[in-house]
């Protein structure tokens, strides 16, 4: 069973009891983990409960396919449903899931499978999409509008409300990884203490340094033409397991804003005035840097950078070349443009 759109939200709140295994996959690894935790807590509230939760790596199932059915058939010593979490699953463990879904063991245990960005021809993905006792949930990078709604919900759960410009700032700077967004919102709630209303200056003071400069650091470095920082920041993000697609999406958003500024500057407006009017606003510590980039990048150069970034994202989805290689190549090309 393949889930999309609103059907995903309903399933997350109340999974179909007939489903014995759920596959979560996609480029947003944070969203994969966040949704896995949401579904997992419908089975057992404490995901660290050693009696009701079993964890394993996908490669373990390629060596021992029967282990999956054994874990799913086991009874919890303390009673209650069991949850089996399989991480880093790939096509090499599809045989284990084929056997499991063809003849599910008795009981009501649920198997949660976390994977990366599986292609349309992936054996594992096709298996979960076609099996009646399974569900496949894609986890693509959310846009700012979608993330803004999620952030507002997370803040309400913490007993907080936020001004619209604060939500816009948070969404613009936290897009790309749902788990990062959740962690930063939780940190913001702690920062606010007893204060119930989050203002823009609160969001900038708490979120700006850690969020705006982590995922976007290679993007800013590329726009500056800073090869050394670009290489270092990309290496760190890739080592942490960050998917290249959110980085490319962030680069596209950055250059779309530069394109907007460049067009107005070409029309006679001062760069500082245009940057000051942007919504969501540029983080105050980065305004001078962004203004400098706006002066450096002409309209034709920005369009050229955007075309390359969009093509790089499409290339990640249709070729067999490693995504990290494609991402690094295009960002270094953009950095070369910045030096013209």
C-alpha cells in the first residue's frame, strides 16, 4: 500500500491494524526518523523499552532473513504489542521482507523500516507498495509553507504561540530536516520559559546561529566564492549523513532571494533597502553578508546558478552518479561563478 498526501497524516495518527510492516523512505532522513517515532509510539510509548522494542540493522537481515519473523513472533515479557525497528534497510534485505509479508507470523507486532531515498524501481519500495499487509510512506523535503504549519503545531504542543513573521523565519531557516526543526523548536520553547508568545527577535536570538548556519553554510560559502569553507562544511554535513537534496533545495531558495534582490537593485533601489524588506527577514547577523552577495551577483549570473542547481537536483533523481558528487560539483561551479 502506497500512502501519499493527507492519507499519511491519518495513518500516522492511527495506523491501519491490518498493516504489519511500514517502510519510511526518502531524502529527508530527519522526517523519516520523526515519522518512525510517531508511528512507533502508537505501539509502545517508551521506544527504549527493551522488552517491547527490538532494533536491528538492515544488513543483518540480508545475512539472516529468518530473524525478522522470529522477532515479530516473539511475545513481550511484560505484555503488550511489540515493535521491531529496522534501520538502514536497502534492497539487499528485500528477500527477508518478502518472506515476512507472504506469511506474517501470528500476533499484532509492527515492523518499522527506515531507509534512504529509494528509487521508483527499488525492490524494497515496490514490495511495500504492493503488499496488502504493508505500507510505504515517502518522506520528501518539506517546503517552507508545509514546515510552517508543522512548526506552529509543535509550538502549540509546548503551550506557545508565535507571530507570523517568527514562524516564517523559523520555517525558512529550519527547512531540510524535520528532526533538526523539532529539536530547534524544543530548544526555543525552553528559551522562552514562561513567556507564551514567540516574537521574531526571540526566534532570531535562539535559532539563528545553530540553524541558519548549519545546513546552509555550504550555500553561503558557494555564494561567497569561498572554496575552503564550502569544502569543509560539505564534508561535515555528508559525514553526519545529511542528504544532498535538502542542501540543493536550500541553495535554490538562497539564489531565488538573490534573484529577487538583483532585479530590484537593477531597477534602482539600494541593495540595503531591498534586503531589509525581504520576508521572511534575513537573520540580522547575516544581513551585511547577504547584501554583499546581492551586489556581487548580477541577474544573468544568478539565473545561471539557479539553472545549474535545478538541473543538479534532477540529476540526483535520474542518474546513477552518487548524489554527494553531484551536489559538491554544482556548488563548486556556483562558487566559481561568484569569483567572476
